[in-house]
C-alpha cells in the first residue's frame, strides 16, 4: 500500500479528514523548507503538498505567483526539491509528499529520469496542473512504474463524462478545485461544494480533496464535513510572505494556523 493510500485508510478508521498544507519549495529561502515540512507535520498536517517553483504558474493567484518568484530568485530547481524530500525522509518515512507544479521542469529533466529520482527521494504523488490525462501517454506509465501517484484536478465546470475519465487516470486522490479562477480567489460556498463532491463520488472510489478558498479554521472545518482532504495553500503562503526574513516567525505562524485548522476539523 502506498503512503497516500495508507494515510487515507488510517484517517478513515479514525473518522478524520486529511489536512494537506501547500508550501512553495524554497520560499522564502531554501533553508526553511525541510524544517517547515517537519513543523507542519507536528502541527497536524497529514500530507504535504510541495510546490515546484515555475516562471509561469498560470493556475495560481498573486500570492503563490510571488512565492514562486521568491524561490526562483534563489535558483531553486526540481533537483533541489528532490534533495529536500530526500532530507525530509531521513527522519520521516510516513507522511506522504506530493509535488505540485507544472510540466516544464519535469519535461526538461525527462519523464523517466524524474520518476526514478522522485521514487528514490521518497515522493508519493505528482499533481501536474498542465498535464491532462489525454496528454500523459508517455509520462503517466513511468510515474506509476516508480510508485508516483498521478493526481488530477476537477473543477466546478467539469462534466460528468470527464469526471469519470479523469478519475480513472488518476491515483492517490482527486483534487477538486472548489472555485472558478486561480488559487487564493473568491469565497467558498460549502453547500455547492458538497453537491459537486456527491456527483464526483459517483465516478470514483479515490479519496476527494478540496482546495482553493480554504482560508481559516472555519472554512477548513466546513469542508472537512464533506471531503476526505482539506487542501490549504494561499493562506499558508501568505504567512511566509509576511515576514520573509524571520524564519522562526514564519514557522510559528504556519504552525498556529494548521493547529487551529486541525482542531476545528476534529471537533
């Protein structure tokens, strides 16, 4: 059983929902990433989404775009990030790590080389925003061969037929984008999300994660009632942006946010 599957199975047995925070690797400095990953686990994170910085993160709003820019200013590459995961795995062999990003860095490395290196580092999944299943004939078999779950997105406008095809191509969990637009946008309507989650469950047995619009403990708790995972990104990244030179303050602030979300989700 993969780390992602084992994580969801354990949480289901406890009647809990996964908390999945996102950070951009290397933001605001490469030295904080691995310590922050450990701190997030201590604060209640079940799965870590590690953003791979890219120069044109088209699905992301201003907050995460700026995080990518800060990381790229330090020259953070995909190989550097695999090194961070390797370091994280020296003391944490259980928490799943999903790389979230765009196809270009993976394509430059080469699908096979990436999949092999990601497996060796201890990566569990890859959410590649601009790699739809229809264009994954070369990459996806290599990901699976090396134990990397390909995770795909569904949106408020995804028709039923596509829900089924995307779910069949994916692994790990399905990521439902709860809002039209980019990360960090708009206000979440949990009632609408619940209806869409019910529709998606008709087409897949994979766990369902909900992201975009999770801003605080209250929204995390509301989404936790209808989803298998709550994904929080921009709200976390804003805390790194607030005090980029004070790493202790960043870790304390992110830890406090996740602890409040975890408590509200479990209440």
